[in-house]
């Protein structure tokens, strides 16, 4: 690690927040590396393992605020979204699609890994409810059917009445012509939905099924991820907080989304392994990551 933080008299922290343990590495102002290992879930002792680990290394008493002037930045990889997906503990989701496409994501691409299997087990859908709405934009952007806003509002109200707070919107050709999706998002936000994921923002690519799948995942995971990020950020008093994405890159906490977080933890292991191998002079390596969930 760079000694820049030490020269400024501030700490830097790198955190791996796993399902069972949370591991921290801190670069102290004197340039030394210090580590801590905490139980990820220990509500009797602390609210959040990452924050508790930082308090431990900083010497700050439990419950006391972390002094922002002593910490330069916190960079974190987390399996919060990974475990929520594997354990099916994301938020309840309403999916809105064009009329006639209710089963598009379930039918998917008709992939048959075992082509002679007589008993086909369909994957579990992440959305709880799906509603079709009238309105269609052609591939060239021409409106072949106007958006039925009354119908959209009725579908949204039904979901709200059922206690659903998260919406995924995936309409035909929206990657290129998003105005119907944008209007649906506006209506959902006005109605008070806390999470509205639209396919043209989440994954602006061709192919409805793959774009829709990514949008549903984002709507399913973003609320639980946002609650965790806000919990950590609230205790850091303005300290720069970044999270590792599935791509291996870092993003600001405010921009961290469910679709980018599925491999946040494992990606950190790969990036770290590559750097460790380079430092040791190895050009080829095999990595092994054994965790509680996967």
C-alpha cells in the first residue's frame, strides 16, 4: 500500500465483509499494516462488523463515533448481495412488461443443458408478481400503442396494497427508446415505491430477456444493499467509502447497485491474488476461494 495516508496522519482501511467473518486490513499513520477479524453478525456486541473492526484498530471505544479526520478512506468488498441472492432474501419485486410478454423471462432462451432430460426443473423467478401493461414502441421508436397510464397506476397500486416496495420495468426496445419506461418510473416514484429499476438504466442492451433478468436482479438486491451501505456510511461521518463491484473496480458508495454487487466479495479475492502473484514474480496462478455460502 502507498504510504501517502501515513504521511497525512490518517488511516486507510480495506475490508472484506463476508457472510461469516469480516476481515480488515488497516494502514496506520506510522506506515504499519494492522489486521482484525470480526464476526459478521454479532448484534449483542456491535451493529456492524466493519465499523466495529475499524473502531478496534483505531482504539475508539464501542459506540463512540469514528473521527473522520483520522481516516482517509474505506474500501470494501461485500457478499451481502451474494448471500441475499443465494438465500433468496432480497426484496419483493413487481415486474412490469409489455402486454403479451408476461412469461418472457420464465421462458427465457429455452436453454437445455441436458437435452434428453425428461423432468425439467425451471429456475425460481426472483420477482413475486408480474403485470402486463399496454403501450408499445417499435424498434425505430415509433409509438405503435400509447402507454396506458391508468393501467400502470392500477398495477402499481395493487402491488403497493400487497406490501411490495420494489419495481422492475422491462419494456421492448427500451434500451434504445426509453420514454415509456421513464414515464412508468416517474409514476412509480410518485406513488412512493422505494426502488424502481428500469432496464434502459440498469442494462441498456439489446435482448429483452437478458436485460429484464438484470433489471429484476437489481430491483431484488438494491434495497437490501442500500440499507447496508447507508448503515455503514452513517457511522463513518463523511469518510470516503467505496465498494468493489463484480467487475473488480471500485465505485462510490452512493453509486453501488444490486446488479454490480453479486460478485463484489469474490472479485476482491481475484484482484488481490493477481497483485500478490505479481509481487511474488508469478505470471500464472490458480486461485481458490472457500467461503460459507459458495
